[in-house]
């Protein structure tokens, strides 16, 4: 296998650069409306919280896996999305074991799995929903200012996930103990707070200020209603325009043929 084939295969497998990144592909989940995905997500979150027995947890895990991979997401996407939860899973299980002994193994494992399952619908929502689709779905049930706030909360999740990766890489180069193995040691949690969480909070505040200034500069909130860019609508309009142009060309061709026929007839009568 050549180098180009290896790069192509690697690019195909590693389809995401960071967690919760939107993937513009065709899948059954992509074709579901934003409102329906929100309803399905709330139902799934309720199920994830309510399960207690091992068999019911397994059923919810299976449903979540089917829902995730029905969006044509890969195992690499799954790793990108849930790897941050592995640390909290280890911490929760460790705390349950410390408090209850081996009797706390299943409650700790169940709680950790429930936390991951609770976030799965939101991850799939971000991965499969365009901005315009989200805003069109939300504006039907709430004012557009509130819809814009919810949209910002959803859309900036992958941005902050990318920021976490960039900050962690930069701080690890400077010697901070932020690798997954090092974070299992409680002595490394000080670096986690000082070298990762504080810079992330500062960057989040800066991003929020820039987003508010950008919205204000574009006149957000000046009108009671607003419009949204609709790629599907633009494609439909382009198709309609092309069909109309085709009809106009065919009509022009018919008129030209009739004119030529009339001219030939007049020429034959004159001769």
C-alpha cells in the first residue's frame, strides 16, 4: 500500500479534528429535524438517568451506540467525543471504591456510564445539525433572542473542546503534567487547575465578549424578526431558476424556428 493510500485511509478514519465537530455527510440522523432531535435527546437523557439495573443500563448503552453510529460517525469520532469523560469515570469509580469498598464498584460504574450517556444526544446533535437548521427549529417554539442564546451554548461546545486541546498541548510543552496517565495522580490536579482550567476560563470570557460585540455590530436585536441562511432553500431556488432558464431557452428556440420558417415561406412566395 502506497503512502498516498495510507494518508487517504488515515484521513477517512480520522474524520474529526476535535470533539463535537459538525460533519457534513448524509445519514438518517442528519435528515431528522432539529426539533425532533431535541425531543429524542431529552427522552434519551431521561432514560439514561432513570436506569438502575445492569441489563437496563446495557439496553440504554446499546440504543445510544445505535443512535451515534446511525449518524455515520466513526470510532475515531467517538474517541474524540468521550475521551474527556474517561478521567471523570476513573475519579468517580475511585471515590466510590474508597467510600464503599468493592460494594461501590457497580454504583460508581453505573454513575459514570450515566454521565456519559447523558451527553451523547448533545454530542450527536452538534455533530449532525447545521446552524441554520438549529435556528429554524428553535424559532418555532421560542423568541429568536432566546433561541440565539441556546444556539451559542450548543455551538461553542466544540470550540471550547478545541481550545482545551490547544491549551493542553501548549502547557504540556512547558512541562505541565496534563497527560491522561499523569492526571490519574492527584498531585497533578494542581496543574490541571492552574494550567488548563484558568486559561480556559479566560479564553471563554474573551470569546463571549467577542461574540457579543460581533452580534451587536451586525444589528442583532434591532428588529422583532430575523432571517436565516438556508442552504437547502438556496439549492431549491437554484434548481427552480435553472428549470426556468431551460424553459426560456426552449421557448426562444421555438420562436426562432417559427421565425425562420416564416422567413423561408416569405422568400419562397417572393421568388
